[in-house]
C-alpha cells in the first residue's frame, strides 16, 4: 500500500465497521505508535475505548519493492491467541482479525509501559524476571513434544512455517554479522582490526555460529516468539504482556531465552560503560534481572516438568536434566549471536544507538563483542545463573 494516509483510512474504516465501541466515526482518533522495522502499528481510540491495530503490508515497511509474505499476519494472530491461553493472559487479547486485509485488532495495554521505554527512563520493575520466566516456561515448554499431543504438535509446526521472516533472521542474525556480504555492518574505527581478526576471520567462532544457525533452521522444539527484545514486552508493576510475534515459528526455545538475556546484557553494558564502569542501582537491577530470569526459568522447569510432560518415556530424571542443560546451552549461544548482531549488524537497538556517539563508545562496543563471543564459544558453561554472575564480575572488573 502506498501512503500512510491510505493505510490510516483503511484501518479506521475496518475498525468502525467491525467494532461496536467505535460506531461514531466523528469521535474516533487514530495515531501511529509503532517504530518496528516491518509492520505498521496504530492506536485507535475515542473518549471511552482504546485498541491497538496492527497492519502487515505486502511490502516491508518503508519499501515499495521488498515484498514480504502476509502469512506473517495470520501466524501472528494464531500465536497471540495460543500464547494468550498457554500463558494465562501474558499476551494482549485479540479482538478481531481480517485475513483479507492482514489486520489484527487487540487490547490496548493502558497502564503498561514498553520495557524499552522503562529502561530508557531507568525505571525499575522488580517483577520482571519472575514474570518473564513464567512467560518463557509456559509458552515454550508447553509447546514441545514433551508436553503436547504429537499429532497436534506436528500440525502446529506445519501451520507456523514462516519462511520470509525466518529468512530475515537467518541472514541478519547468523550470516551477515560474520560475512558482511551485503556490506551493511557498521562499527567504530577503533575496532576495525578486532572485528576483522576476531569475528570475520575467526573460523572457530564462525563454526560455532554455523551450528547455532543450523539448529535455528532445523530444531522444531517450541513455538517461539522469534524477536523477544525489550521492545516486544509491555510491563507494569504486576506482570508483563509480550507482543509482536511476527517472527514466530517452531524453533529452539533457547532462541527466545537467549534474546531476553542478550537484551538485558546490552542494556547493562551500555549503561555501565556510560557510568565509567561504576555500577549503580539501575545496573544492579539489570544484572539481577538477567540472572534471576535464568534462575526462575530453571525453577519453573524443575517444578512443573513432571506435571507437564505427557510421554512416559520422558518422565525420567536423567532426561529431565539433559533436556534442561541443552536449553541452557542454546540460550547462551543465542544470547551471544544476538549481542553480536545488534552491535555490528544492520539492525541495531536503541541502547546502542543511544551511546554510540559517546567518546569512548568503542570500549562499550568491544565489551559487547567479547561478551557475545564468550557466550557462543563457551555456551556449555552457562548451565546456571552462577556462570552469568561470574561473567558479570569479569565485565565490571
Ligand atoms: C528488517 S527487520 C530487522 C530486524 O528488526 C526486527 O525487530 C528483527 O529483529 C529483525 O531482525
Ligand atoms: Mg518487532
């Protein structure tokens, strides 16, 4: 679709026609709230009601040539509904979906804040790790072969093939940061030699990333969100709501956990280096939230494994340990690939954009890359929160 005005008119007409709460056209407002790279997100409201409307165009946002399958909209709708049920309301409630127009209308989360905004404002939410761990366990473990009927699981895997969006992640997360075939990577002059030697020409690192990429492409373990950074989470003092699952598909659950870990590591390192490596309350909170997310996820897993595992063959203590360790290895590896791609790849994040004009930014950039590499190359160490604590101690020293 060409212009934003055209999109707005179409969305407004759709909402007014289909939702009783907006019958009186004159009093309805629409304004854009999304800043994502792919779709268009608006808030539609009147003096009594408010909803969020998401539109997925046939073209990637801002482009008139780069096509993107609109199947992503159907997948997003299906996943939001399923996750809402599985997580007991930790995603927005969906009110309407138009298959013809690729529009999803959902609950407006008044009173919630996007986690990225909360981090920007240095606001502390002590419930973050516990709620995040619940969301991760409920949506990820409960969609595995261990917890689902095998026929239903395989049908779900098939229905969630999200080719176009997976292609973006496979390229931007696992290939471009290491090969730079599109020439879109960017980093400071001070780190040019480092990136050349330690990333582009580091065959050991690239082998480990190839293994992670292959696993991302083939391990249909759980229904994953696929882009779980701080911009995909709403939070208030009680709970979180996770949204924007347009990159979702059946993949390794460590990818989602690793994205949460990476998002917190990036915010922590950016903030710590801005304070000349002096850890204040806010950095302590970020560090604590990361370690506790791992701890609480393990707790959820250990407490609920036998209740949620259906197949007798898997109701076995040694298998339970093996399966958890493999989730934790994957999580560390994917945290590493996410940190590296957000640092030097084409799709950076706000925390990095915010500090990259600082005089000593190259030190932050270097630390992010080192931490990313450590997580990838030594992922087998990260089987408890203690390994993360030890890494934090090294970052601070
Ligand atoms: C073209 S999309 C670039 C990135 O933005 C999204 O949030 C995903 O992380 C994707 O990799
Ligand atoms: Mg998004």
